[in-house]
């Protein structure tokens, strides 16, 4: 039961992370290299096969294998970018706790923008997209699998996925 709880929690976190992502176009200010504007463009299905959910609602072994590879890749990417963000904050003498202080945020917009660029900006989005391409899985398929793992017809495959992902699910 504990594995199932943590696997579902992990899936929810991944779905939220992925559903908030889109490819981003940056316009840089030539004088100081800061970001002037960010324009989101939805291109998440380019070079990735279109997904049609199975009529029976069952997750296949092949789908599970791709999902596991993709989930591990995205997890590792998130960890890597979080560490890069922490390293950046350390380099400017700021703690992660400062990022939840509204007065700090209001007075340090450049730091916040740079941190967000590191942890979820263009580079993150490009790497995330490459994970989908490498696993031959669309974001739609990933989200569909995540949202159908708790269905009774997928109980056995859910257990296998939970076991495979247990190394990255932290209790």
C-alpha cells in the first residue's frame, strides 16, 4: 500500500510538472543579457508520435516500459536542474528559503528570473522534450498513463511500475 501511495504521489508530481511545460522563445536584452520577454509556444507534439488511448483503457507492457524510462529521465532532469538552481543561489549568497519570502521576491526579481530560467526555462524544456523523443512517447501518452495507473484494470501493471520507480520515489 505504501509503494502504491508514493507511486501515485510521484505520478501526480510528474503530471503537474509536465502539464505546466511548453517550449519557450526568449528575447534577450543585448545590453545586459537579461530576459525581456518570454513567449510560450505549444510545440510538445513535434517529432513525437500522436497518442490514441486504447479503447479498453489498459496500459500495455510496451507503454509501461516507455513510461518508466520517461519518468526516470524526467525525474533525473528535475533533480539536475534543482541542483543547478541551488548552486546559482549559493553563488549569489541566497538560500532556497528566500524564494518563499514575498518581500524578497519583490525586491530581487532578477535573481528570481534567473533561478526560474535555470530550473524550468528553455534548457529544461528542450531537455524534457528530448526525453519524450528518446523514449518515443508523447506528453499526452505519459499523462494518460499516469492518470490511468490507479484504474482497477491496470492494477498489476501499476504494481510493476511502482516497483521499477521505487528507486526514485522517496518516502
